[in-house]
C-alpha cells in the first residue's frame, strides 16, 4: 500500500506545531497523549485507515517535532 504523506509546521501565533498528514479522503485529526509523546504514538498503527481517510497527526505544543516554547504556555487552555 502506497501512502500519500506530507509534513509541515503550522503557525498558531506564539509557536508552531508539527503536523503530519497521511492518506486521502475525509480528514481525521489525531491528537496524542502526553506530555512527552508525539504523533508516532499512533502514526503507523493507523495507516490502514489511509485508504479512506486523511489522517492529520498533530504534535502538541512543545512535544515531538513542534517548536520549543516557554513552559508557562503549557497550560490546558493553550494546549
């Protein structure tokens, strides 16, 4: 199975989040747990869904490949 994928950073104002996209079709946003985890928690396991869906895998604030940002911004509201 060939999976269409791309990755980029998204500017959210005070930092940038890393976003990986896989597959094509109806978009599903996938958020990992944490802190200390990233989109790899689900990425490969969800690949079978890529035939029907576009998976949008987000590394949350200061996690994974998202930009480093001040700890005081790691609040529930900001996450």
